[in-house]
């Protein structure tokens, strides 16, 4: 909320918010995810405000024998759109967040 207050005080808008994969952990910790989206909703947003997040691509590759890794990819979503879906009760899981992302 302090970031939102700072941006508002300076007449700025949150254009991009890189979440990495932190949201998946918030959904594993009680209602931490809902407090997170309540805080995001206080940011000054506009139609260009965008979440960027890293998600598992689901593909396994091997660089060397015995060294697998999971491919990550970046997806994005409208911050205003996601906040509105959250307010309407359509966001209840990390799968919902990823489904809305592209």
C-alpha cells in the first residue's frame, strides 16, 4: 500500500508489475493471496497496467545426463482485469490467475 500511496502522491501509474512466481506461494498460505490482491487494488492502474509472471511451461529437458530442469515461460495479464475478476469473486486459485494470463 505504501508503493500505491507513493505513486499516487507523484501522479504516477503502475505500468508493469513483475510477480515472478510468488503468487503460487501466496495461494498456499491461507488467505495471503486475497490480502495481496487487496493491496494491488490500491495501486493507481490504467488500461495498460500489466502483470508479468513466470509459470512452469511443463516441459522437461536435459542439459546433461541426470540434470533435468523445468522450462519456465513468461505470461502477462491486465492488472485492472485481474483486480476486477478478483473483486467479482472469480479469482480463487492460482489456476484461475494463470487461466486469465496469456
